C-alpha cells in the first residue's frame, strides 16, 4: 500500500515528496550528528522519516541561543539546518552517531540540557493503538518535545497524513474534509479545553477513537468532559518526562493512578518518598549533556526524583503539583524565581512573591503577591507584559502591605486561599 | 450588574487582552468565538479574563472544574448572576 504520509492542515499541505526534499538537503548524514531547527513540524517529520538519516543522531533544536557555533562544534555536530531550512557545515569531526534523538529540555536555571534517547528503543516501546478506521494523528505538541516525538513515531507506521493546525485557528478545523479529520489526538488538558471551546458542538462529529492527555495533571473534570464529548473513544492520560520517557499510562477514565502500581514488580518502577514520586526506568534517557560540556547524568536504570508531589486517597495516587518552584502553565514549565528576578527590577516593586494558582483554562497559572513602592500596579503590569514570556505573566495580582515569611526567613510559596 | 452591563464589561476585557497582544480587536459580539477563531485571544488571555470576572462578579462557575463554553455570550451567561 502506498503511504499517504503528509502534513495537512486547514491552510497547508506538504506531501511526502515535499518532506523528502527537505531531508535531501543534508550532504553527509550517515553516522553524523545533525542539528535541526525543530520549530516547524514539516522539518522534524522530514528528518525523522529520511532513510539516509536513520543512522544519524538528530538534535531537535527549539532554541538556538545556548547552541551557538562554539557549542555545536564542541558537541561534534557535522551539519545544522536553521529555521529557513538552510544547511551549514559545522565540523568535519566524526561523531559516533548511531541513531539517537536529542531533545532540548525546558531547563531550570543554568544552560538548557540536551537529553539523548535511542531511537530504536523509543520506537520499540510504542504500542500501536487499536482503531477501527485508519489512525490519523493530530500533532498538538511542539514537534521538538518528547510528547511531540512520541506522537510522530506513533503516527508514522499508519502511513496516514498527520494533521497540524495553528492553535490560533483551531476553529477552522470544522471546515476540514471529513475524511482527513484526525481520529487520534494527544494533547495537554489546556489544549483539549481550548479545542473543545473553539469547536463547540461541531467537535462531536470528529471521528475520535483515541483521546490522550499529557504534559499536565489530568483532573477528573477534564477526563469527564472528554468522555462526554467522545463517548466511544479510548481516553488515556500519560505521565512522562523528557529525561525519563513514558512512565505511566492510565486508561480507566479516572484521575490519578491505582495505588497498587506503587512498589510493584513492573518494568518501570514507581515509588513515593516524602510525598514525591520517584521512578526507575530502563527506558529513561541514556545521557544528558549541558550545552558545551560533558555528560551530566545517566537516568536509565537509576532511581530518579520527579519533582512531582503525590497524595494517596482511596487506593488512588493523585498528582498534587510540584515540589520545587516550577509552575506548569498549560503544559509549559515556568520558574517562579525567574519571574521574581525580572519583576524585581521594576522600581515600584519593593517585594514580590510568585506562586502557582489553579486556573480553569490553564490548569495552573502564575499569581503574584506584591508589595508596592507607591501605587503604580498598572505600570508594573505593562512592565510584566514587556519583559516576561506570555505564560510567565501573572493572571492574578494581589497588592499586600508585607509578604509572609516562613520560619527560615524565606518567602513562602504556598498559594493564598 | 445587568446582563448588558456584564456583556459590555466582558467585551472591554476581551478587547484589552487582544490589544495587549499587539493586535487590533475586531467587533466583539455575543456570538464571537473566543479561542481558535483568529481574533487574537489565546488561553493565557482568556485565563486572565476569567480571574478578573471571578473577582468582579463574585461568581465562580468553574469551582467544580472546567465547563465548556465557546462564545462571548456563553461566557457572559456563566458569570451572570440573577438579581
């Protein structure tokens, strides 16, 4: 059967030939380390599908800033494809590439890390979903993220077109030809809410067989909303991390996961220590590298703290948020300290505390308690819009006389009720 | 607040959010689709509007979790409290 693999959307269409043309631009790919701008799904799909790149190691680059010429040379990158699809030769040095895929993590403070997964192992872990019709996947995640990569590797064997729609134009999917509508969608809860909101009742005509949630905590209301919208679909929420791979996959339409999975003899082991979930997985990333330096950590086979806090209730383990100051805003990680440091620069800020608040649209969002010098909150809000990235901007501002400190003299980061 | 006053308030919030994103808002009506229709509002903008409406009206339509809504009119209905 001829593969119909292509990338389709309401206002774009790239055929298999178009995709082959992109990957054909590399000159000496086999056995080399290649860096590819991963902000265009067509480019990522082209690189992953090209037979001549199977033996290459691919770095999927979301942000070139830490991967300047020197860092690329240091890593032994042979060729790099920029956001315009232009290939540059970086180094003649031979890197020992054997089919790895390197992902950039969103990174805490310090230089972002690169995490290497073995492609064969990733592919081997993927279970093809059982669907009645053809499995047409929709890519909703960033194509250079772990979740995006999972979707692409799952979608390829079907040979079906992959659907991709600009988030701002999701409503136009309702004009999409019925035989090209996606049947399998994996998305963050925030994306699902935005999609259901954008499409209204028309979304019920979508032939959805597989509905997967990942990247954020899936609460019971969002699972119930999906179950009501797509009554016959298989609904699964997945817990995964770039460094650790897919850890849990839950398909009983209930939030959290069964307590009996803790400390069980499973391929991927999970346990709770001091309220935090720990994982030991043979499928974790082989190695992690900070740009321009040597191997940072090995995750495969080692017990690793996830930073995610859990609570056990009625035989079920529920995710409660982060142990550190990471805030998961609609599936993207932002760091409370980063936001505090930036806003502290505004002259009206005497003291500021950034923390997570539950939000019906974004799951969790950023809130600020601020002690002002004067009363120019409007000016501070403008400053925030100009200096913070979109998801770092607080959705809620509380002006206080003083910030509460804990016993150690540190600002407490607990949400005020 | 009458329903009309609340609609005007919501319209003002939507227009401001679109302007904050550097875009010129189109005419906002009850039937305007909030997300994914190309008007220039994203999930963060909508999240902020919802927080502001909760503070303004004292109504928390999402206290039990997300309730689906599509248009400006549906959002107004969620926050409109009968006097």
